[in-house]
């Protein structure tokens, strides 16, 4: 006799949110979320190489610290 797999009750399904669910199911949905993060990473890298040499004035060192602290 085969036992049925245990499936816990679903409390909240993100895919059922009207607009967000459609974007997540879309073929390029992941890319839509990755492109802004890539732009931020490139901006921070550019500022790290070309910005002020003092760490407290450089966005590449201050920016991620503010995100982590939040």
C-alpha cells in the first residue's frame, strides 16, 4: 500500500497575486527583476573604481552597508 505524500496547507501563494503572479510566471519575469539589480551592481562598481578614495564618501562602500543595516 502506497502512502500519500504529506502536503502542508498553503497559507499564502505569491503566484496568485494579480500582477506579480503574472510577471513571475512570464518567460522573462526573472530577467525583469535581475536587470535593475545588475544596473545597481554596475553603478556601485563604477563608483568604486572612479569615486572618492575616502571610504566614507564612496557610494560603493556606503551603499551596501546601508542596505545591510536596514
